[in-house]
């Protein structure tokens, strides 16, 4: 009887140690997410969860769906090609690691933003406010910098905490997930970060057959919009400095090519 009791106590102690060790590892894993940068795989998982949240939130993010389903498919394919064009370029660190994609939000906001893992959200208001494909793809190249540099995921961690991010990675429910999507939409960057992203956009697009003036032209055009707030410019400050800096940087960008305005206008005219 004593032997049996001792044996049972040993088993209980062993089970307790294993359980404690398992919990400790899981807790440590969450703590790590609060202290260190996120891997490309982590960012992709977090981005997928946020994309799913956007798709579920029709009030804040009405997804574009034309009565002509064929046009919806054409528009999505067209924009996907532009995303892939900038995403596979040499300056992009995560070109082979992120799941690059795009969703069109059917709202008049003049805005464009990205989620961790490389997913773009573009508003029909922005698409209508631009004149050419060259302008849009230059803005995409700018915006890509924030996700490629992990700025989007780190801003989420700073605002909502590493535990919330860890819960997403563990597949747990996160009460603040709806606010995370809104936070990304409303996220602002410093003038220094914006200047870096502008330079990055030029690095991406200079080798392509796009008019190198695309980003500067887009900024100047959006700055002239008077009837509504341009969210993209408001959250990426320093418009005058950006225009001046781009003008100087363009001198080293080579010759100008096409802005593909005709095919852009043909597509956007169907919105």
C-alpha cells in the first residue's frame, strides 16, 4: 500500500511539472511577441485575421461589389496585377514571404493603407481621384514600405499589446480585433517615415517603364482636392516637403516613360 501511494504521488508530481512547464512555455511565447519583432509568417497570420475582420465589418468597410460581377472581377484582377508588380521588385524584403493582395472598399474616402503581411485596402474615392495607373502604383509602392518594414504590425503591438498579438497567433478570440482594423485605417506616420517611404517608392519604380513623376503627381493632385478631406495625405504629413524632395530625387531616376493613363481611365470609368 505504501509503495502504491508513493508511486501515485510520483506520477502526480511528474504530471504537475509537465503541465507547469507547458504553461510556462506558452506564456513565454506570448511574452516574446511583446518584446521582439515579428517574423514574416507571424505578420502574415496577423494580417489574415485583420483582413477577415475587415470583410466582416460592412459598416466601416463596405466591400466593393458591382452589379456587374464581371467588372468586379476585372477590377480586382487589374489591381492585383499592380500589387504584384510592386511586391516582386528587388527592394522589397518580404516579396516572397508575404501573401500580397488587395481589397477595394466602396466609400468616397481618398485613402489607401496596408495590413501586416502585405494586404492593401484601397478606397473607390481614391481610385476616382487619380488620373493614371502610374500615380496609383507609385502610391502602392510608398504604402508597401510600411508593411515590408514591419511598421504596421509594430504599431498594432504598441497600441494593443503583445498579449493581444500573441492571442491572434495562437488562434484565440481577441476582443479588440475590430478596433485593430480601424487603427490600421487611421494610422499616421511621422514625416521621417513618410520621406523614407517616398524614397522607397522611387527605388521600386525607377527601373520599371512607369513615368517617374507618378508619386509627385499624385501628391500634388490630391493636395488640390478641396471638397473633402484627403485621409491619405492627412496621415502621411509634410506634403510641401515631400513634393520638393521628390523633385530633387527624380533627377537620379532616369528617363520618364508612360503613366498608362488610358487603360486606367477605361477601368475606373466603370466604377
